[in-house]
């Protein structure tokens, strides 16, 4: 579609958001496109995990605990490894413990910190979810070539590193 001279073409995001005016900058449009894309991808995983009775954050904690092995991790260490930073790691672990998916306690050699471990039930749930999650991972980027996926990762890394440096 040719636009009249001086008139910019509408972006797909403008149409999705039913926004009549252009974005005030390409930076704003990129930021909103990133948020919108993250929301679409998140919904795919949320639907998958809801069917198994866990939230995306609970799933993230379970994956972190599985990776930690039998020793588990202190609550504060789990918080630093979360995909989405949240102040409520203790509440997430509370819910996982209530479901029998995680356990926690103090160690004799370090009574100051609470250590969390994944239970056998939690491991079974993750094993059940592994293949559907891998499939959803692939479906999330199926519109991109392998080279484009690599480039996307590089660009997102740059955005994240710059933004985190600015926050310090």
C-alpha cells in the first residue's frame, strides 16, 4: 500500500492496539512491541502451566530448584535467578510447599538461611511438562529463521544489558 507523501505507514502494532495516532518515537514503538510480544508468548506458557495447576513464576522456581540438585538453594539465591524479579519468592515457595512440589528447612551448619529443594512430586511434574514446554518454546519463534533467532537473542541481550546498567 502506497501512502500519500509525508504520511507514514501504520505499523502492525498500531493496528493491534487500535491506536489512531503514530507513536511519539520508534523507541516507544519498539518498547511497546516488546511488551506486547512478551505478553503473547507468556500467555502460551501460562495456559500450558495453568492446566497443571502452577503459575509461570512457580514453574520458574521449580526449574531453578531442579537445576540446583539435591542440595537445593537458599531463598535469596532463588530470587536472583528468577526470570521476572519478584519480592515474593517466599510466598511462591509457600505455595509450592503446600502443593507438595517443594520443601524447605534450615541446615545445622547454617541456621541463618532457609534452604529450598524440589520434591520428587515436583520433579515428576517438571518431567511431565518438559516436552510440552519445549514444543511451546519452538512455536514461540517459529516465524523466524535460526539466524534470526540468534540475532534476536543478541539484540535482546543488548537491550537488557543497557537497561540494567542504567538501573544501577
